[in-house]
């Protein structure tokens, strides 16, 4: 069982350390002490808690599509030249950056403050692990 520190679990869940400790005290998630005496929780339990309690904005497009990874957010910045544009979205705690044609930006009516949906095709998502694990 992979364990993570209480403070890291709190950071991943977007809550305070005290909230995670309360969840341990009330049995929402199991916790224990590691060899150094620090509070730790089961990483899988935290992952399930994050998934089950995720509050995602509804996708306002009402369009069916095969891509499953859709992140609704607010356009925070657009940098354009005559051909290309860089569009930044804030989707909850995540910053998403997309490169597209300036023409597409105009056709979509994108501007800072616009609501937009970032669609990520799973075949182009890379996964990394901390600490150089292979």
C-alpha cells in the first residue's frame, strides 16, 4: 500500500491538513503514523476520495464526442499574432494552455473571461512520476 503524508493528501484534495486529520478521526479515510511519526494516509483511498468528491462544472456545450477528458474553465489570457494564438484557461486549480490559429480564436469568439472547454485526447496525455521513478 502506497502511503502519502497528510499534508500532501490535503494539497492534492485542495483542503487543509486539519480537514484530512478530521476525516481520519471520523473514519472517512484511514490514517496511521509512518516510521518518522508523521501522519500518513493510503494513497489509493485519497485518489478514490478525490474522484468521488470532485465538483466539476457542467459542460455547457451539450455536444457528444469521443474524448473523455473535458475541462471546463475560464479563458485567462490570449496571445495572438497574425497566424497563431496561445490561449490559457484556468480549469479549477489547473492551468491549460492551447495553441491554435488566430482565425480559430476569432471564430470561437474567445476572449479573456470567456467560458471554454479544453478537450484532451487521451492518446496525447503524458504521465510522469515524481522523483525520477522508472
